[in-house]
C-alpha cells in the first residue's frame, strides 16, 4: 500500500513539474540564453578593449621614437592624435609627453602646457601636482623664488607624492637666487627623507656641497 501511495505522489510531482515547465520553461530558457549572451558579450568587449589598448600603446611608443629621433613635429602630431582618440590612460600620457616636447622647443609654451594640465581637475590631484612640479622645473630660470614657493611649497609636505621633486625645485630656485639658507633647508629636507630615491639624494648631497662652498668664510 505504501508503494502505491509513493508512486501516486511521484506521478503528481511529475505532472506538476511538467505543468510548471510548460508555463515557465520559455522564461527559464530565455534567462539562461541571456546569461550566455551577456557573458559572451562581456568577454568580447574585454578583448576589444585589450586590442584597443595594445594598438594605442604601439602608437604612443611610435610617437616617443619620433621624438627621440629629433622628429619633433611628427612626434607632436602623433601625440596630438592620441590625445583625441587614444584610450583614456594614453590620452593623459600623450598630454604630458606633448608638454615636455613643447618645452624642448619653447620653454614658455611648455610652462603654459603644464599649467593647463595642473588646472585640469579631471586628471585628479596626483597628476595635477605632477604637472605643477614639472612646470616648476621649467620656471627655475625665469621665476623668482617667492613665486615658485607660492606654487610649489604646498607640494613639499610629508605624504605628498611628489614632495622630493618639489623640494628639489625650491632648493634649486633658492640657490639660483643666492638664497643659501632656503637652498640648504630644502636640500636637507630631501636627504633626510628616508623614502627619497637614491639618484635624487645624490643630487641633493652634491648641491649641499656646492652651497657649503658658497658660504662666506667665518672670521
């Protein structure tokens, strides 16, 4: 008797399942197909992005090669094209590289290019600060120490990502202005920072030796 009831129960479950499938089966298949299509589309899109990034990277390297070969106009044109239609990361790289190439041709125009980058909030504070520092290096020969300090000194604080270079800019500007006290202060700040890159530490140590030799002899 138990077997009969079990068999009837199984038949009822089977019939119920068939009815549910008849009613909702197309929806289940549709959802499964949508998942497959979605995954395939995502994979295809990621592949497309990778190809685009590789192609843009090759174009950027070609522009760098042109610049290194002295073909400045061709390099500038290639970088300008990347700024228009390259992938987002390479557009930013192209803008910074074009600013550097512009400075090689005319310092004043290079300074303006870096100022434009520094004012572009879409880049974010880290890259804006980098643009300020790069522009600061170009301004050392023409701007006063006070003007440079007003622009660069906020970037010298502990924890700032470009503090080492910012301190070097101000140290160099002070030395050129024969402000040996400030020059020594900034180069000391460079060498006492445990995270300073070795090459920059060596330059700072050399500058401190030059500053010491410029100090008037004590009676």
